[in-house]
C-alpha cells in the first residue's frame, strides 16, 4: 500500500510531465496554465477570498464545528446555501485519513455556486472547501483577485480544541492533480459521492453529516461540477484582459469592460453582438490568431467517473479500493480542453470575450452600478407609445387575468411592440410577465417580470424587472426602461414606455478611471469602487 507521502511525490512527477512541449509542437493549442509552471506557493500579491472572510489581525477566526463555518460562508454570500456532497472513498490526498472507517468519516466537499446581489465579496465559483473530520484537516481552493489566480490552503488541527493552523499549501503538489490551476471534479454520474444510492446506504442511518444530507440525488454533484467548470474558465477571462488586450488597441480593456457591464445590466440574455464593438471583435480575432494559431485551451478539470464500491463489493478492502489507478488517478496527465477554436470568427470571439469578462462582475456589483445609474443625471428619455388590444379572463380560482397585445395591424409598422399579461385577485396584483418587448433599433427583450402593477384610474403601471436578480428592466444592450404604462379603454388601450440611454454616463465613468485600475489582472472590486465614484460624481445622491 502506498503512503500519502509517496503518493504526493508521484503526483508531482506526473504533473511536471504535462507541458505544451509534450504535445505536438506544430499543432498544439496555447495552454493557458500548466502544472510545470506552478508559481510561488504564497500569493505573489493579495490574498485568497478565504482569507478575506476569516483572516484577522491576529490570525484566523474559523467557526467550529464545520457546519458553523459553512453558515459563515453562506451569510457572507447573502444567505445563499452552498452546495455540498459526501465522498467516503475519494481521490484527494486525504483519502486514507479515515482508514479503516471510511463511511464513518466521509470527506465533505462544498462549493459556492450562487451569486448574491447583497454580498460585498464575489464568492460564486471562487471558494471550494474539502473537510475530513478524522484528520481535522480542511483543504481550501479560493480565488485571489489581486493575483488573478486560485490559491491552495490547508487548515490543520481543526478539531475545536486548539487553534487551527492555516497555511498556503505547496503549490506544485496541489497542481499535480489540479493541473489547470483550478478546482477539479468528476464527471457524471458522480458514483463516488452520496448521489450514488449504494454509497448513501453505506453511510448508515445518519441523515445529515456535517450539514450535508446523506440521501440526495445528482443535483448537488451536478451543481458542483458546473461550478468547477466555470471556475476553470476564469483564466480565459484573464487571458483576454491581460494578454489579448495588451496586444490590441489601447482602449481594449475599457471597451471590453463597458460591453461586459452592458451585457450584465441587460440580463446577459444572449451572446453580445452590439454593432459598435465590431471593430473590437476583428482586433481580438487578429491578436488571438497571432498568439494562438492552433487555438486556446486549458487542462480539462473533469475527472473520469469512478465507482470504488464495485471493487469493495467483490471483496477488495476499502484501503485498497480507495487508491485510484490508471485513468482514474487525478495525477494522470489529462487532455487539453479547447476553449477558442482556430477558426473562430470575430463576432463569436467578441461574444466570448464579453461573456468571460462579465463572469468577473458579481450581482452585487451590477446592482450597485444599476442603482448609481438610476440616480445619475440622464439625457431626456425617448418615449414610445403603441395601441393595444386588451383581453380579460376570469380564472376558476377567482383570479382575474388581463392580457395585452400591443402590436401593429397587418401591413402596419410601429416603433414599439409588446405582449404580456398580469394576474390579479381581490387583494390586488398577483404576478405578471411581459413576454416580449420590441423597440425599433434594438434587439427584442423576452420575458421581463412584472414586479408589481399599480392601478390609478384607467391607467395601470407595471414595474418591470429582469429575471436573474430582480434588477430594473433594461434592453439587452443595457439602456434603461421606464415603468410600462397602459391606459385602458374597454377592450383597447395605449402602452407607453421610455428608453433612457444612460450608457453614455457609464462610458464617461470608465474613461475617467485611472489607468492602473484597468491594468491586469482583472480586479473587479477596484473597478467597482472607481466606477461608483465616477457615477456619483455625475449627479445623484
């Protein structure tokens, strides 16, 4: 049986073999991160988001037991639940720690997979924690915004009796498995987790272990898998920001940031394709083609699905079944995952660059920018009207439904078209949706929530919200929409809505930012502070 120390040495040796030179040099994609270049174990600048949460002037304030630590993470993320799974026979360096009672002390893996408009820190896809109670060890992977990379940390002595010791781990050892410098996770069907009914059954009668339900389906590991996949793409956003823009035009980062903000303000409803960024897309394509003629890739973060119980059920001792061999060994060199194909056209590349940049902008940051824009001094809005057909229905549950279709007659055109409905009862508004809103010159917006409907005489005013985080409704390119007013007259009516092009204010605020704010790596907290300062100086409270 191999010892953990020998395992570590073997992992490092295997990891260092995964380099671009090991591939066909004539056709290899540009690999954004390799374990052959681990970097310093300590952060070169800044600190991890785990440190942001728990580091104090005198050390670390880590709640105990583990459930309390998770609660603190959830509170810092606006009260959103983390997602967790139990892995009794896993592949981490802690896999032998519970020997011989693997199912009595399963390893817990949790990750933050939800964005919060109320959080001051961006935690989604940036904080992953593994806990083994038997060894009192926590392993942490969390993002360092200042350095533009994930950090690896260990917490030893986490048993509630002594002060735990938090260290940055030996990075080269970690990258033996985490070859893309980011979290890894198995592919479906996640049979080594408690999503496997056989694994859950062996965990005994306890329904909850360290806050994680024993009996659960594949939703939790699927969520973690998606979160780790997104985490691995952060390096792509940094590649566009740091490397591609460095070789493109001087205002590349400012233009990319503005497009990403507009994309998020508009609800990130579709790939970005605004006409004014066509030139930027062409420049990005030229630079990427020069830098990476065979495409851009990362090491795949997906491990092959593994079911160690298959060996246990044939009589193999758990201590032997837990050791991964061959393709199941996370230290085996893994294939590159192509993110940018060599023949990607400028519009698609631009849409990717904007989406990857927008991945760094948290819901809290977007809400702050949206609120600041709402109080800034704006130009006169463009008001549009359209005649409507009104239909009313009585539902069997006593609710009343009003449908509106504000579309031109056959052969006619209109600068405003929209359809939707609201539902009310004797107590007032229940719910509603604008199913489609089209304004001439803009891409149509589909499925805007009606937050509330207020009746005053023969006019009903609908307060519209985008669906993702409940922000005030905007067009897909970010321009603000006023509340929708519908004047009623029997089975007809008139819709009125205004468009405020406040993007000019946002553009000015970005232009006024000090150059060092936009310097690489992409650091959204510094950007948000500078933007807010610029926007509030344009007027408002």
